[in-house]
């Protein structure tokens, strides 16, 4: 029954998305059309384009996980998916307009309409999904489309599941109780009682054959009780009740793992790395190529002026190349505008730059404070050594030092280093805590989405260019 409801909800969701996308496009058209001589093509052509736009937009929504059940799709991931899907659609739209510029219809297609459409679609989809969440919350709080659940085993996993159900009533989970051997019947956690032993599961399932009120069993055994797992699974399979298994390994594996199927064998990756998936890696690399080319063109006047200023401020080369550690531990030469006086290699490697460092030139202080010195790294991004967004790369001698001192430090090298990153837009750059920076880097790596990248780039404009910790 629950699955049937979810299928119906998904169909409604896709239909609503199609209506919202068409409405956003229509609004963008009428706003542009209201301006004198702003539309050079007949309305018929513009609205015929919707035949292509709507299916492509719905496909991108699906690829970004937008039609997953609300019970498993967090608000943050949904918001990131909206931005990701619509930004990819904008890039595709822009690419078609660029490649087809010799066609008179495409040449005269309103570019302003595309921008308005992009903005309106994001706003409308956020509002639509907010309304759906609110409706589901009210429906499930009133007892409709809810699931009655029985937990088998008391553990940290059980407590974590109960905690999440309490703060997300819109999920509609009603926990009947817990079966456990280590706690007496009547013991409660957050008002959820222990109603029997693990061995009483078969009795519960027999009663359910008559009452048919139990929708799902969630196995939340503690590690010492895993000897019962095979028997529990067999009982659940015979009953026909849908069963889930939440392993109790939060104290062993510190992050959200990823499960993959290897010819029927479930394999748990200790860390979830979205960028290890081919589609995600392709999308990010495509964004890096377009973004770095755009950056090189847009900031070329600033870079030319900086080259002149650096050359005039002190003797030496304009650019400064330094060895850094990149993806998979491979080293590369990262480029910057020179902001210090020329030094011997051994002197340069000794330490980080600190506040009021005498080695920094007068021009260097300004370009470091405003991050202008980092602009040559657009070339590193274009060449594939770096990405627009990612953990900042470090020098080899510091990597060797931190790999043994800081837990999980080397995980950051599983992705390309970035021009900017989640740690940097939160103020952790320069002479700040390495441990905290690594925490932010790991969060970014494990929660990557294209929308998250755009969020960081947006925040970089307002928070990342000028920073008090950049010396």
C-alpha cells in the first residue's frame, strides 16, 4: 500500500514539476514580451520549444534524485538538487544558443528570457516542494499514509532511528516498540517501550497475520546480538513483512558509508564519495572547464594590471610556481602571482606565511588579502590539476607532517584540490586550525553535489575573496 502511494505521489510530483516549469517559462516570456521590441520571434516558436525543455528538465530532476521519497530526501539535498538540475539546464540552453548562433531562430532567441526562466524555475520549484512537504507533514501527522514499525534490537542504531523519526514527523513513521534481550519489558527510550524479547518476534509476526497492522520491521541489533540475525531475517522473510537492516557501526565507521553491489555481494565503502561516480565526475569536470575559461576571460584585465604591479613592486618573476599535492597524492606545480620577495627554495619551504610577514611585498599584501594572487590557478583548473571547488592543496612537506598527526587527513586527496572550498568560505584559511579545515573538507567530499559547488562559488564572491586570515 505504501509503495502504491509513493508511485501515485511520484506521478503527481512529475506532473506538478511539468506545470511549474511551463509556468516559469511562460512568465519569463510574458515579462520579456511586455518590453518594446524585446521579442524578435513569433510566440508560436517560443512555446514550441517547451516540447523539448519540459522533458529535459524532468529528466535532469530525476538524475538529481528529485523524485526520491521525502522520507529519505533531506531538504538540503532537495535544494541542492533543484539548483544542480536547473543550472545544468541553463548550461545546456547556453551551449545550444552558442553552437546554433548561425541559425536565425536561435540567433534571435531572447537571452534575457533564458535567465528569467532559470530564476523563476528555481523559485517555483522550491515553493512547490515546500508546499508538498507541508501537505505530507499534515497528512502523516493525522495518521494517513503512515507506517507502523517494529524495531528488533536495542542499540545506538535504534536510538538514532528513533531520534530522527521524532524530529521528522512528516516521515509518518509510528514505532510500535522494541524487541530486545538486554532491557526488561517496559523500559522506554523517548517514549518507545521495549515490548518483548528478540525471541518473541515470531509471536509478533503470527499476531500480525491476523491484525495486518505492521508495515515494516527494522533490524537494529547491537553488535553482541548479531548471532540472532540469520534467524530474524528468516522469520521476517516467511512473514512477508517488509524488512530493513540498520547496522550498528556508528562508533566504528565515522561517516556515512556507501553500499554497492558486486555481482550480488553487498560491499560497504567506508566513505561515501559522490565524485567517484562517472556521471558526477563528468559534470564537475565540465563545469571546471567552462568555469576556468570564463574566469580567464573575465578577469584578464585584473590579471594584466596585477602582472604590471608585481613587476614594478620588486625584482623577480611575475608568477610564482610551487609544488603542491593533488588528487591521489600526485604532485603538480600550482601557479600564483608572486606576492613575496624572491627567496631561496630552502627558505621558502620553512614555514607558512604569518601576519605581518616581512617577506610579503606591499603589492603582495593587497593581492593576498583579496585573493587576486590565486587567479593564475584558473590555468591549473583548465589543465585538470585542480577544480574550481575542493580542498585547498598543500605542500608535500606539510602533507607528510599532517598525514600522521591529523586523523583522516589524506582523505582530502581523493578529489582534485580547489581554487576555493567549503572551509575557505567558512573562514578557515591561512593561519587557522588544520583540524577544523579537514572536518569541513571531509564534509564537502562526502556531501558533494553540483548545487553545493555553486553555493560555495556564490559564497566565495561575498566571503571568500577578502578574508582576515589571508596574510
